[in-house]
């Protein structure tokens, strides 16, 4: 398997700063992008793949798990207990948004849509609160990753379970944030 | 190394530029004009005319004058409304072709004529021959449309060095003198036929596109068409015998009026005998035009929201919103951008020229005359293949930085299976059939037990946003380039369905169906109006209330009459007449939400 950490000249570790990583991509692009590269010794699509893998904490953790502890990711992922309450809230609110959007899609005239405005505004507020909640959780997980990063070099083997747990949490929370953002866009469209 | 030119091949106008001593300059034609109308006229007995000369023939000889050809690039008949003044050839589902003077032309050929004219103008001014070009396309163009544009360039005698996205090109022009800065910008590009929104990060000469969204069938042309429909509603139905000529005159007048109303608040449209005996003369205010244009401009909102969501940014995170495309001259468009992005839009760029200047800068980057600049662009649409159950399996997600490669392994599902058909798609919908079919290819397997024959397929989207597919047998190691049968050239199920649908509908009783639809709308509308009046009638004036009551009566009477046209008109009038009421309702809901919020706090 390609070691994307190595490809991007980073050591294998849980935490990488997003802005620093992006600056690095920009520097490497100025050198190796096919439009400007003096030589073709470095394949830009590989750098591109490495950045994609590393800049998202979720895929970065997955890659780290795959490299350091091969085989751990084969088991079915479950929603960690830590975020199961959040999942219930999310499922409920998203369901009501789905029902609302379906109802709104049946309304054909601007007046009928306008009649649903207060319900829509209410849902919008609810979703925004939910997104804030998810964002909070997301930040907390990122802090956790930073903590793990601090002890990583000393005790890799001991970090395995915690790493797997955090990977699952951030996968779910990240996915839910995307879904809620998508719902907000759909609500805001007309 | 020979020069590379930059070309903006626009729906309405096209431009060409070249780098001169480190700066992009645009090249004027023999008459001194930098803007070449993307119009081609075919005279009876001489070579085609392109540009201003052709544009002058639009109202005189509409049947032999082709405009806005860009919207047919990479498209099939039936996908686009064929309300052009010129004739289209071919049956539904076949690649779009234009029929002029009994000759068929592909959109690529027409575009090539425009490109050739630009090439000749550039060669005349530079006094040397030009053979390499960078050509721009709307960011939201799919693979077929990009390939068509590339082909047009080749037909015109260019080696097409790069297909570059229009909003990205505009960003290059904007950022040329800001290379030291680090900022986040959005480019709102509303042109004649297409709309794009792109969000970029600028960082010491690197132009990094974060997300893009758009609609390749939404542009200023739609506003022209809506205005023409309004003019026809005032003038009465057109005489069928010379409809094309009358429409061409209406279009000319509509465009003129639209342009004037960007700087003045009122104008006169005056068309004596534009349709046989019929004349039209009326005052059009900016408010009238805005009422007509608003629903069209409103359609750009969803794309802006999506691109922000994809970039995971809020409007406050942006440093600038750059306006390009001629349609952004309209004050209502600027006002709209102001409300969506909650900031004053940046109008420092010439909306007609920024894209061509950017294409020229990209040409300079490729040619080596521009240093310290590099563009990281993205693919606008997710690329995937059809899997079991007709679902789309995404292989390269939208907004991935290009060039990009992604691998996928395929294996035989049955012992001895020799081949497998792969269906390649572009789009964001879950069901394969709802996405754009790029085409299909066949993978060959060596004879082997089930699951043992393995072929790895590499999908590569190059820096032009164009797909290349490579298949590699893992056992034999044999690699081969896969030719995708273009969906545009091949009739597949979707096309057959489109055709059978159209036949089905042909046998329908059109007027009966129209009445049923209109009646359905009316039965939904009337209770909604009653409910809305109950909620907000205290905020309406007496005049408004009685006006709405009259409109309601007309709908009720029309429903009894059984006349489809009358009911449709009555519905539309009620829709229009209750706009104010709808706005009041939304205001009331927002007011209540604000009260609740402050009550909670």
C-alpha cells in the first residue's frame, strides 16, 4: 500500500494541521503541477491523492490504521455509544425535514409554498442548532485526536483501540454534518 | 516555441487574447472590436459571415443565421428547447445538428467557424500564424461538452493545449496583480447561456478551486426569452407565416431594452409593423423587467448555496465576490448577489473580458511566459459507474482537484465469463438513469473460475476535465486504453425511452390534458388563497383584497367553462396577483420567528 504520509513528507501520526497541510500542497503544486513542472519526476496525481487522504481527519485516521494495524478495519463499524444519543436526535430531525420537503414539493404555487413559511423557518432553526451541536462534537473529537497525537510516538500499540474508536466517531459525525448541511441547502433553495 | 492564444468561446460573444511582455492583451478585429458576436450567417452564394457582419443579418435573415450555438455543444436533440430562429436537424435523441440552406452542420463545425475568424483576426494583427490555443468552457460543462469544445478548436486548426473553466479563468485575471495575497473568493459568472459559481483560495500565486456549481442552461438568454413572451402577450399571437422574422425583431428589441434598463429606469420599445400589419409600442420600466427576470435570477441561489456548502464555508469567510458575465451588469443581479453573500460584490473586472484575459494568462502559464502562477482546478460533477440495482457508484467525487486518477477492480461474476459492460456516468443523483450517461465500454476477461479473472480499471480526469480510461489485466499485465462509446453518438435506452415517450404523448389529446392539469392547479390554488387571506388579509389594502377576489372569481368561472387556455390564463393571473400576499406571509412567518427567538433569549 502507498504510504501517503511518506509521499507528502510527513511522519505517520494522527494529527496534521489543516492550514499547514494546504500551504504544503500549494508549494508542491507550484513545483510539480504538470502545467509548470520543469521535470516530471513527481506524479502530481499522487500528490493530489496524498493531500486528499491526509487533509480530511477521517481518511487520515483510516490510512494510519491501515498502515500501522493492518486488518483492524475489516470488522463492521458500529455507532460508538458516545454519539448514539446524537444519532437519535439527528435521525428524528432529519425525518421531519424529509417529510416537510416532500410536502413542499407537492405545492405548486408560490402562495402555497408561502403558507408553509413558518414551519420551514422553524425547521431551519432546528437544523442550525443540530449542526452547531454536531460541530461542537466534531471539535471535541479533533481535540481528542490532538491529545492522541501527543502520546502517539511513545505508545503506538496502546493507542490502537482509542484510534479506532475516534475514527468511527469522526466518520459518523462528519457524515451527519454533510447530511445536515445538505438538508439546510435544500430547505434554503426556494 | 510558438505562441499560445487564449480564447473565450462565449454563448453571446467570443474574444481572443495573447500574452504581451508579461501582460494579457485582447486582440481587436479589423474594425477595432474586441468582442466578436458568436453568430454565423450563411449567405446564399458566398462564404459564411462571422461576428458583427453576421449579427446584422439576424433580424433580416433569421433562418440562415446561427446564434447561441454553445447551448447545443455536446447535446442531443430534445434536450434543449429548439426555439431558435434557425432550424435543427435530426430526430429526437440524435446529436444536435443545425440545418442551414439544406446543409447540416454540427455545433462543433459552427463553433469552429467562430474560432477560425478569431484566429484570422489574431494572425492579421500579430503578422504570424497561430496554431495553439487555450479555450474556456463553463465550469459545469460535462465530459461530452468539453470534448465537443476541444473538437471545435481542432476543426479550426488549433492544437487545443487546455480547456479551462470560465470562472477560474476570471479568477486568474482578478488575481494577476495580487499574487502575494492569501484570500478566499467566489466568482459569480452569469453569462448569455450559462451560470457558474466557483469558490477559490488564492495563496501566493496558487489558484486553488475549492468548489464549483452551476447550470449550463441558465443565462441571460432566458431573461430575453421571458421578456419576448411578455411582449407577445401584449401584441397578441404571432402570424405563423413569418414567425421567425417577427421573433428575431422582438429579440433584438428585447435585448436592447434589457441593456438600456441597466442604466436607466424606463425605456420605450417601439416596433412598427414587426409582424405584418402588427405594431408594438410600449413603455418598459426597470421594475417591469425585474419582475420578469427575478424568477430566473432566483434560480442561481441554489447553486450558490451548494457551492458554499461543498466548500464548508459561510459567506462571512469570503474576502471577495467577483462578478463576471454580461448579465451581471443588471442591477437586480448585483442586488441578488449582495443578499446571498451578504457583501458588496466586486465589479472591478470587465464582465465581458475577464474570462478571455484569464484564458490568455493560462496560455502564458503553459507557454512559460507567465511564472509564479498555477491553477488547481476541480471536476464539477461526480464520476461514477452503474452498479447493481441501477445505482450510481461514485468513483471520483465532484470538486476533486484535477488531474486525478482513481482505480477500480472488476472481476467475473460467472465462471468463464468473457466480458463485462461498464456504464460510465456523470452527475449527483443516486439512480444511474438520472445522471448524464458518458458512454459505455466493454472489459474483456481471460477465461477463469468465478471471481478469478481480474481487470483493474483506471479512471483519469486530466487537467482539461476530460476523462481517460485505462484497463489492465492483473494476471497478464496487459494494459490498454479504453475507448468509450460516446453517449452523444450512440442511441441507448434513455434515448429510446425519450423517443417512445414523445410518441406516446403525440397521441394524447393535448388540450384535454392541458385542461386537467390547469384544473388540478386551480383546485389546489383556491383553498390556499382562502387560507392566506384568512391569515394576512388585515395587512392588505381594500384595493388588493378586491383585486384578488376578482381574480378568484375568474378562476372559478374558467373552471366551469372547460376552456383550457382561459383557465391557464386565469391561474397565471391569480398567481401573479397574489405575489404580494405570498410575500406578506413569508414576512409574517419571519417576524414570528424573530419574536420567538427574542422571547426565548
